C-alpha cells in the first residue's frame, strides 16, 4: 500500500469525515497540517488552485473533495462492512448532509455566542483574517448561508428524522454497518459538538447521541505528522498511477463532441462555492471522476482527481502557463 497523506487541519469538519473513515479502516497515514485560510503555498503546487480542505495525496496522485476521497480510500482499503455498491439512497443522503445540513451546522455553530469556542487563544487579527477569508470564499457562492433561524429549523428537521431512523436500535443509518451517509451526517453534527455553548441543540435526540458516540469510537487510525515539504518530496519522487487505455476509452461521445477530447486543455472547478479553477490536460473522465494531468516545476507530472458530481469541466480558451 502506497503512503496515504492527508492535508488538513484539526478544526475542519470535512477533514473529520475522512479522519474518521481512516479510523474505521484502521489505517496508518501521514498527516500534513495546512493553514485554515489562504494563502496555502505548499498545497497549491499539488492541487493547482483547489483550496478546500481536506486533500488526499497518494504519491503523485492528488484527490480533491471528500466524496471522491471516500471512494478512493474505500477502493484502496477495502473492507466487507462499508456498503460496497453505492445505493442511490446512500449517495443522495450523503450529498444532502455534505451540502444543506453542513451549511446549517456552520450557521448554527458560528453564532456570536459560540465564536469563542473556536477562537480561544487566537489573536483578533487571526479572527478578522479568518472571517475575511471565509467571506471571500463564499463571495461567488451559489448557495447562500442559511440564517440562524433557518439553520435551527433545518437542524431540527434533520435531527428528528435521524432520531426516527435510528429508533429501531440499528447501529448505523442503514443497518449494522456504516455507509457513506453515516460519515457525511457525522461531520456537521461533530462540528456543532465543538461549539460547546450551542451544542445543547443535540441533547433532545438520545439515539443520535449514541450514534455519534459509536461513530466517534472509530477514532482516527494511526496518523503520523509530516511536514508539507516532505509531502512535496513524496510527490516529486513519484509518478501518477497509470490510467489504462480501456479506462481512457470510456470518455463519452457527448463529451468529446463538446471538445473534451483526451489531452485537451481543460479547467475543473467546484459548482457550489470556492470556485477556483484548476487547469491541466484531460486524461480521464467517467461517470464518477475527472482526472487532469499537470506538469509542475520541481514536482514533475501530477494527476489531480475530482468527482464528476458537483464540479464543472470545460475546455480552456487559452493554454495555461503551467
Ligand atoms: N465539497 C468539499 C467541501 C470541503 C470544504 O468546504 N471544506 C471546508 C473546511 S471543512 C473548506 O475548504 N474551508 C476553506 C478552507 O479550508 O480553506 C468536500 O467534500 O471536500
């Protein structure tokens, strides 16, 4: 098994989703702590502009977005328990939790009365810089952050439904083993638990509380801290996994008609918020993922992977500089 490197920071809920998955898989992994806000000078060479947290690196392959990271880790560290064949209900519930529920949990957790829970020991300058960074991140967003009142309504609906789902004493959302939906539902609620002054909203849901404990018990596996420079060196020493011709041939005719031939200069960007484009040559696209090749000074060839769902892929009008 090649080394797993997770670029993340402790307070990130989406990173917690992946840390917990690594715990569930009892994985040993390398942990690179990245800045909570821009600039991220040692991450950008790897991703080519994608700035969200977390990012998974396996040698010279870089995986963006936890939906894809979860699938990739599940493929590389298979286990008989996690639902192998994704069911539509599982994918849909995970997508709802990662978007609508996550946005509600951020609005709820970041109330004026709970800001101190997150920023204890941080300078005023840090807090102001962080808030400005997140405002800029959301500036181009197509999903407005819910108001506090809306967030409360959304959370109560979700918590009551989850309580109901778990009320037949099943261990996890779909039964005896955790699935995508469990990991996606966990991280927004974990984030609320970190905001101690407003976490009381969870108290009325005892089954949810027991499920949160059960999930948390997976832990984080065996993380070993490494520096960002060491992670860059791992990328520089390696070449990306080969993409076989059969897989390449799966590029859809409809996409080719749109100019998305293999080796075309393309850009990929999220379609919700943080719309920073990543440019490179298209080397693979199927129903699940998009892969682009980037030649990076000092690092050589990297493959950067994105999920299809939630990302826009388009042909670049001009060839990028790198
Ligand atoms: N769809 C992305 C969302 C990731 C995301 O929004 N992460 C937050 C942190 S939890 C983020 O990137 N915040 C800005 C930053 O870390 O710079 C995923 O599933 O990975």
